[in-house]
C-alpha cells in the first residue's frame, strides 16, 4: 500500500491524486455543495468519472453555447473525450473518482467562478 497520496486543495473542494504514471492517472475528488470547477476542455486528456456519493451535475457539449446538463448519482459514470467542453457542479457535497490519461496540466479554462481564467 502506498502512503504517497497527494492532496491538491481547490477553491471548490480537493483532489486526491492516488496514482499518476506514464499510462494513466487516478484521482478521488471531493466537491462542496454549490461549488463548480472551471468550464474547460482538454487538448489531450480523456477522462471518465464515477460518482461515489452525492449528486453531480455535469454541463457538457461540443460548444459553449450548446451545453447539455446531466445529473450523475452514485454508481453512475460519464466519459469525457478530448476537446469536449465540460464543468462539474455539486448539487450536494459529492465525491467521485476520475480515471484519465496522464496529462495533469492539460486544462484550457473558458470560464471560472474563482477567477483562474
């Protein structure tokens, strides 16, 4: 068992980096109720989320003007391909897993509540 878990504090909650290697990255994320990550896309990274607890609203689509809203509940998943615009928002405090390709810094922010654009 590894004890090198890296915790990254975010304005919306936290990311716990469980594993990152040359082939994949695996994280557990906690998002506080009413908070959301950036509206963003990734040029190389592809990710799949799996909700452990809470209710997570995902805004997603091919363009910023035509976003679809999907609410994920515990046990539900969604895969977000490269260059696909998305944002997660916690309707209740939510914990979810993210498995992805390893490009940790591949984030293009389009909008952000916390002024990180």
